[in-house]
C-alpha cells in the first residue's frame, strides 16, 4: 500500500527527497497529536502522512515551512518592550554613577593616603616643565630623522 501512496505523492511533490522530508514532518505532527485528515485504516503515521499528501488534504507549502522552522538552530529574538528598555536604561545609569566614584587609572591619590605614606608634598614637575621636555624630545626626533 505504501508503494502506491508514494507513486501518488510524486505527482504532488516531484522531488522524492522533498517528499520524504515533508511526509516525515507531517508524521511527527500526527504523532504529536495533530488531527488526521484521512482515515487511519490501521496504518502507521508515515503511511497516513503520505496518504494525506497524495489526497491533497494537507497544505504542502505549510509542511515545508514547518519543516524549515523546526530545523532552524537560530531563534529569533524579539525587541525588548518599553518596560524592559526602562530597566536597561536604569541599570546603565547606575553603572555610570558607580564609575564616577571609582578611582581612575593614573589619577592622583587622595590627600589622606598621600599623607600616610610619605607625609607631605612631593616635588612634582609643573605642567610647563613636562610640556617643554616633551617638545624637546619631539624636536630631537625630527632632527634625527631627517
């Protein structure tokens, strides 16, 4: 009986591979509890699926779309709704506020810590001296490179 059913289905779905994939998809749907569109006649789910395809009682394109959907690994993610966006914005603000209080890399130490460690003012070069030294190095590099 299945051989006759396959020959009938080839008229509806000319590619045998495509036919097998769609029939298997329909058979899985039937085993999951989908309503039958033909009588079972003591047949198993794959034979029932082939009979449904042969009679045209199921939409072949819909089976193909369901097959693609079931085989996809990537799940489409919906955009967050308004409430979720508000929560995300609040979290970002909280992280930003926490960053304001955190010491930055290379920032000078707090006065209380400086007094404990060395006690007092250290001789630090003024900004003007640093800028002059940097400009001298740049001038030397220019002269040496030409």
